[in-house]
């Protein structure tokens, strides 16, 4: 029969498999056309009949001199036998098939025929010899098998005036783009199609403990008599161990180079050409049977270790998937499931390109890849750019140890799930990148890390009908880090809960926060939070930023929010920043904020350093960080009340059709009530998405009996297209789930809203506790607020709190002693101003000031010999202080105290017999003397005092404070003890906590400090 001008025996043609016929048709059609730069690609899995395709194309093409190139000598020898008539003899049933002469040497290519050689041979040839060979041949067939393209390929392809056919078993994009494939002259026959056609068998993977391996192999070989088992080992020591193990039960042969000179019958250094006919039942080897050896009876494969390369695994499994007497293929893994996952990765890619549209996209992407390669090749070897000389980039030869620069160390630390191996994860990522149309290069064990380098390419998003390349070099790095995997991704993706990669939750928040406690002090500079409970009257999220947020007064309102990200500095006692990090709580992301531009070696060392910190037992000392809600080890027993789904990350609203009804879901925060599920489709309220807790993944997931497609435009749906599935949208979005009893779920964790007062805290270690100051003098027997009856012309009654405060006027003395200055001196040591503003509608009892501080003082005194910590003891005076906050912070120069008239007279009043003559106790560190009791002088000095207050309250350089001074009514010790009891604390103390927390929050919002002076 005729196939594109070539005559092929009918007997032979009918003996070929369908995939072989299709490959030959494509190949001969390509060969009939004039010679071009592009190559023909024929892809068939191992066992599908690549050798038959090579034999047919070599002999039936009209080309006089054919060169067949292989990567390994063993494959080369096997092909020579097939080309020399063995294949035609087997398939054509003894019919004499016309064929060309076959040569095993390329030293002399003057005769017509088929020459078979290796890339290694061509690499050893001189330039003149190689050019002679290129000039002689008119068809080049490359048997790529499972190997990467040889470096000599570019030398062969350059200026080659011959047709080129590439035969491969694993269509890796980064292998094929270098051959400049013509998509219209290519054929891809996948493993899935081979299974469908009954050409290959699907292997069954089983995880077997080492101590059970003999038993399992015995069962399989007994069930299928006449079959053999291949055992693949990683090292020579393993070969020896498994030879000894299997020799006890089976006729076993071990093959390894190191058996050279060994006289034992059951070990060999080389693979015998008749190994398939030997009587051995088990063959143990290290990379001796992976390629170029055909043992049809091999139906059991034992993998003693996780194979690190997907290409190598596919090649290895290919030994046992060929058809043989209706037998099945079994792959036994010893104490791992890594190889199974790696095989599934390959099969997923294989299934993907089995679909016609996807195969077309894949082949077209090879053409695009060729354009990129041409683009890169066009650059000179060295160029001057940005004030320096740069070498031309080549993905294959790129040396990450020497040339890789990481601008920002931004790494996700993610927990490993059961069965995780780094090799299987990297293999999966490799295939994912390949399916996305990228050129991918994997580098293994570089400085202890695994790398995937890729070139992705996109068309400019600003173009509608035109193509403009935007190639991008991407880097993916993974490194084992204790219980975690450290992942650097140049595209900054979140890898937590990546089921396909066997990655679980991000590093525990408590461990992550160790990075905020690596030195003497923590300085938080930025924090972003999300509400974990209802947010009807408050923001769903709050972001704060400042030079040092630790100086903020933290409100108990923070307990209703959880941290999502924060930026912290670690400061030593010399106030020097030792490290700085951005921390992503949900993603486990750590970004170095101090150093930039890491080498690969520096990044690996940095990851090790972060791992050390994560593994440490450090106490979080940040009051701000501690004020936010932390996850609880608790799960709900009731169904949710409501679910808030964050769809704001979508670029557009989405359209969904259900029962011919179109619904639109906005790209915003969407709140759903929960009644046996949520109803996300306005036009189809009966359609439900339910929440279930996935115990394996340890997170909530949406489920539904029917998963509906969505599109970003209604027109796409009407045309029968879609952009994805609804469950994927909802399960990839952040969600907050509210349950009865205050329990909530957010970002993979459960939270319970608990006020700090409920938990039992060491109040002395908090900002609130630090604002409560014990003063023994405030518990002296007989102490009163004012001791009115003992007031003198220039002195308050000595048994009063007013007297203790008034001692600060001694700052006017030349060298006052601490005793003269009194107990409050430590809190305003450079005081130069004091005004008694008591009585009437007063702004405070006293107003104190220094050049850098303005203080409003409010006083109350009780009579308890053993005060507790009652809210009633502080409520009135605290309320008085807060309601006068405006007078302390206003920038209005015309705002004057409402009791100015009172302050024009004596204290407490002009009519009082024993009155304090002058309210201005200190101004600019001088006393106001008015021996003549002149009212005009008093008014003038008061106006000067009020001017000082107005000036200083308007100055950003002057800190503002409120002092609440309470004598014989409130005990700090009692309060601290009660707050440590949590819910068991006295009610009066819990009420006091709420009052003080509210006051501090109000003061903090106005950038005012609060100090409360009380009894010990």
C-alpha cells in the first residue's frame, strides 16, 4: 500500500498498532514536504511501539542516508537489532520486507543506508567531522526516549539541511522546545490512549513495609506464573541488601558496575543480552534496567526508595506496563507513597494532553517556546546594560548558585502532611508549570534546596488582538525546615492547604510570633486584622501603622479581631534593630524587611535561621500582639448561624446558570445566613452550599450535590463556556463562619471571642496594669481629698491629697530635695507650671506642666482602711476626667475653662475665711507672690497661666496626660489579684476593668496617656 508516496507491505501495515500507523502517516507526510527548519514530533509512551515507528520511517522514507541518534549505547544496540530486520520479522510474519543497509558507525557515511549512533559519539567528533556528517545525511531521527536534549543538539541543528523527526516517550515542554517543533507535523499518543486501545496496562501501586516485601512479591509471582520482578535500588549497598533478602526465596540476580570481577553466579556487572530468557525470578539493580532493556515477563516492580525525577519514574514504570499474557502490572513501594503521587502527577498531565484541544494548545506552546528561544538566542553573548556587562541568559546552563539573586526573602513555612516528600511535591509543581505553558528546568539538591526555574510568557494585558511577548523568569525554591516546608515562589503564591502537594496549614501562629521576640524589645510597625465575630457596627478589618505601635494603648476591643499580617522589628537594649520581618499569619509567610538581594546560599542560610526561631520556645512579650484573639482547640457542635465570604479578590462579578435561571454574585464581601447551608444564587434559592469540617485537611470546606460552572460574563455562559466551578471559588475565598456561643472560624482556625478579663491575666504585665500606679501615701490613715478646714494662705491641709500634689511647687526652689517635691515628682520631674483649677465647672483639680508634658489631674478620696478595687471608687472621678478631654487636646486658642470666673478668686472661694490666696502655684518655675492681695495682679497672672496651657496643648512636642488620683478607695494589689482569677473575679473588679479599659481607649484615640494613682 501507498502512504504519502512510500510503499509499505500490507501484511506489515496490518500488523502495526493504530498509534504506530498514525505516527508513520504523520512522519511520512512531513518527509514528503520540502526541508524546513522545524521538526516533526512523534510522542508515544514506553511500550507503545516507538522502535517500530523508527524502523518504518528509516526504511520506508525516500531519504538515502538516515541518521538515528540515541542517548545511550544500550538503546543504540537494541535499535540496531530492530532496524536490521528483527522488527519486520516479528510483525510481518516472515515476509521479506525491502530495507536499507544498517551501519553501527558514523566514521564513514559515504554509503547509502541507516546509520545508528549516540550523542556522545557526535560530541567526541571534531568540527570538520561533524560538518561532514551533517552534509552527508538527509534525514535525522532522534530517539529522545526519556532523556533531556543533548547539549550537542544545537551544533547539529545549526545549518542542517535535512528533515528532522523527534521520537519521545515523555513530552516535556522544556525538552521539546529546543527542537523547534512544527505543531502541524506532530502526533501525541498518550498513556491514557494506550490504555484505552489495550496496548498497555495500568500499574497498581501498593505501599508495602520492607518486612512484608518478600511475602507480597511471592503472592504476585505465584498469581501470574512465568512473570519476573524488577527491584530498583538507590545505592550499591541497597542492591547488596536486597540481593541477600530476595535470594532466600527466589532465584535472584543482582546487577551493578561494582560487581566487576565478582565470580558469583547471581551477580553481574553488565546486563546480559539474553536476560529476558534467563531463569531468574527477581532482578535487583541500580539504573541498569531503566532503558534499553526489554523484559516482557517483568510485571512486578519494587521501588525501594522515592524516585526523585518524574522522568526517571515514568521510564522505570515503563518496564512493567507492556502487554504480556493478559497479566497485570504491580508497583510495590517500600515504606512510601511518594512514587505513587509522582506517577499520578504524570498521569494527570498525560490525561490533560489526551484531549484534542489541550494537545493542540500544548503543541502550539512549543512553537511559542521556540520564539522565546530564538529571542534569547538573538542576544549577543555579552551585552552592556545598566552600567555593567551582562551575559546572555540560557535556562539550561544557568547556574543558580553563582547567578541567582533573590531581591526579597519572602518564604512560606507550611506544615507537611502525612506521606509528604519533597521530591513528589517538586514533581507535581514541575508538571503544573508545564501544563501552564512554561519552559521548566528542575535543579535537585542545590545547597540543600530544590529548585524549579521557568520561563513563563504572557501576552500584554493591554492588547486585545495583537501579540506582544512579556517573558518572565520565575523561580520556585523548596527546602525542608524541620516539621515544615519552606517555599519561596517568585509569584508570591500561598501554598498552605495545597492538598495536591500534601501541604497542610501554615506554621502555628504561636511559632510564627517567635520571630517577633528575637531580641530584647519588640517594635510592631504595622498590623492588619479581621473581625472574628459580628461586625455590623464596626469594621470587618482594621489596619494600623506607626513607628512603634507597642506604645499604643490596647483596647479589649482587639479581642474581637485576629491578626492576619504584621511587621515587627527586634530591637536590642542599645536600641539597634537586629532583625525585621513581615509575618503573614494565614499563609505562614516570613519576609525579611531588613536585608535585600540574597544569593541562593544566603537564602538557604536565612531559611535555616528562621527554622531555628520557629522551633524555639519564646514568650511573646508584645502587649499589642497579645491583645488580639488567638486560635482555640475547639470545634462547634451546632451548625453555623452565618457565613461571610470574601469575594473581593475576584476581578469581576460572576454569573451562574441553574435551571435556566441566571444569578449574579458580586465581587465583594457577601454575608449569607446559614440554614442547612447557604443559598449563594439569588435566582435559585433552593440551591445550597453546605459546610463540612474536613478532618484530614483540618479546615472547613463547602460541598454541594451539584457543582455549577461560573463565568465572568453572561455571554460566555450563553455560548456554553465557563471560567471555572463555583465550589472552587468559594473554597479558595477567605470566609468567616459564626456559630452560637461566640465561636467563630476564620482562615483555617476556630476562635472564641473572650475578653481579656475573662481569661485571667497578669494585669501587671499589661499596658492597663502599667497605668495603675500604687502610692503608699494614698493609704495613710486620716487622708482626705482637700482637708478644707486646715487650708492656709499658701498651703493646703497637710492631710489632703491636694497637699501631696501641691508639694510640686517646690520646683521653684534652688535645689529642692525629693522629699520637698513629694511623691509625684518622679512622674513630672521637670515641672515648671502648676494651677489649681478646682471648683465650679472645672477642667481638672490641678493642671500641671513641664516644657514637654501637660497634665490634667483629677482627685478623689475615700475612707476605707482596706480598699478593694470597686468600679464605684473610680467611676465618678474617671468620668470627670474623660469628659474634660477636649480642654486638654483642643487646638482652639479661644477655648477657655468654663470656671475661669472661679479661678479669678481664692480657693475654694473668696468668701471662705481660711482660703488659699493664689491658685497659680507655679509658672515658668517661679512662684506667684501677691503680698498685697491685688486682684488685678491675680487676673493678669491667671491669663498668663491660661496662655501657657493654650500654647502647650497646641504643641505636638508636648505630651498630654490625665492623672486620676484616688486615695483610700481603690487597691492596685486587690485589682491585680482579682484579674488573675478570670471569670471568677469579683464583679466590682471586672466592672473596674471595663471602666479603665474604656478610658484608656478613649485617651489613646486622642493620643493622651492615662495614669491612675491608687493605694497599694
